[in-house]
C-alpha cells in the first residue's frame, strides 16, 4: 500500500471498522500508526474499499472528483478530437485515481459504472463534477453491486436528455449500435478496440473467420469490413442473433452472406469437427466464467481445453486470436495455457503479437490486476 497498491482488503480493517457503513471514509495507517492513505469503504468482490489519496488533508468531495475527472479528460484529448472514434473510456477506476468507478463516452453520452454502494454514496458529487468537467447530452449509470457484483436492474437514465437507441457510435471508422439503457452491457466491449482494428487491417482479408462467444458480433464486423471471405459468429444467447444482424446492418454488410449461429460454443466445435469444417482465423474471447445447461467454463481452469478445440479446426498457417479478460492470472500464465494446448494437440505455433488494454483504459503498475486484458495472436504452423 505504501508503494501504491490501492485496494483495501477485509483483513486490513480494525474490529471497529468491520461493520462500517458504505461510503465511510477510511484512514489507512501502518503498524507504527504512520499515515499511508485515505480512501472509502465500499464492498465489492475484489475487496472492501479503495485508497484514493495519499494526502491526509485532502477532502473527498465534489472538488476532489472534479480534479480527478478533469485530469482524465486531459489524458484523452486525442480521442475527443478523433472523428473516426466516438466511443471510449473516459475514466478507468484506480488507473485514474478512484477505484470502483468507470465512466465511458458514447458520442456525447456518458455511462458511469459504480461497483459498490460505497462509491454510489458519492454519486451526487461525481455527477456534479462531471457536469463541470465536460458537456454532455445525457448521463446513464450501471450499478454493479447486487450480490456477487451483479448488475442492479433499473432504469439507468440519470440526467440530461434520453438517447434514442440504438445509438450509432464509431470506432476507427467502424459503426457499432449501442443501447445505454438495456441491462449491464451496451453492445460493444470498448477494451478490444485495438484488436478489432488489427483484425480488419491485417488479418481478415480473404479468410474464413470463426468468432466464438461472439456476443453482438463486433469482431465479425471488423473481419467482414477487412474483406473476410465469410464470417461465422457463434454464441449461446438467443438475443445475439438479432444484435449481430444489427451490427452488420449498420455497417452496410449483407448479414445473410454471413453465418450467425445460436449454439453452445463447445457443441459447435463438435459439430464443426463432424462436418469437417475448418477456419483460417478463429477468435476466442470467452467470459471469465460462464455456465450453460451442459458446460461450466472457467478461464483460469478451462482455457487450455478451449484452445485445444480451436486448434483442431484451425487450418495450417491459420491464426487463433486467444483473448481473456480474467484478472486472476498473468500474461505469463496465459502463455503456459497456450503452450500446453498446442503440445496436447501435437501442433507447432508461433506467437505473432500481443495486446493488453488500450491507452484509455489507464492502469497503474502498483495494481497489476487492473490490467486484466490479455490477447495473443497465434499462428498454427
């Protein structure tokens, strides 16, 4: 914590603080009673609060949030001035100085995500600060502090004007349809921006592409715009079909020329093997944890097996894009999963390139878990 680790864990609390109210200001001291930092109490699945200042005299109020948000805006000036990208992260939790809070920008609208009742306690100060730091059309919020950090079902509109959805945003010139008031997710994961551009610009041309755990098909859109011969999008969620059709349509792509399949990904692998299907480019971006009727998937335990399934239907000299947002293991550990999978499949491979979070998802070296994204482009030899 003296070196900058911002997370306050349960074991750090004194007995009198064990039942603190959400939003209580916490003072952190070392064993000698020397001041380490000041933060707030807010239970989430990672811990019970965050250190947000090393200045004992600093008050956590509207001016505090205003200073942090203005600094975040200044860091992202290049994105605000980029006409080809109108959706990005404005404020990234502990990377921008306040753990438990993120704010995303969608073409004039903002979406804040509050990860504990503790940070929700400060929402009035946060939103007043945001109003002073930027101009916006409307503001929405996602409350992620139901049991196990789940989304609190609610009308997410906060202030300003309500958006008309789908709202079409741009990312490196690609169009994406988003809905800011339809559950916990809006329709596109902003942290994969660099990966989508790379797929479009360098990897998709003339290729048969399989996009697994495809959600709304954003990777498939990037591949199609990059000249893919055909894309196949596979996701278990029934709503993924309509959402993927929508994403193709807002980019002027004939969705009927693509395959969009609602199916358990593991069942699709079996189907593909049985039919002798193979692909030039396979995208693996599973959730950290998922459960279906027949399968439970944990990235930390099961990624090697998932990768084996992908290797089996990837053409020689084809590419697998292995991605995970699981924060419980490192990039080094991820490489051991890759090595093990190829060894089990008796296949050789070459690492082409790697990606972590883009610049707007600012992180701090003192909290490695915050840099959760790991993406590796692997050539099957």
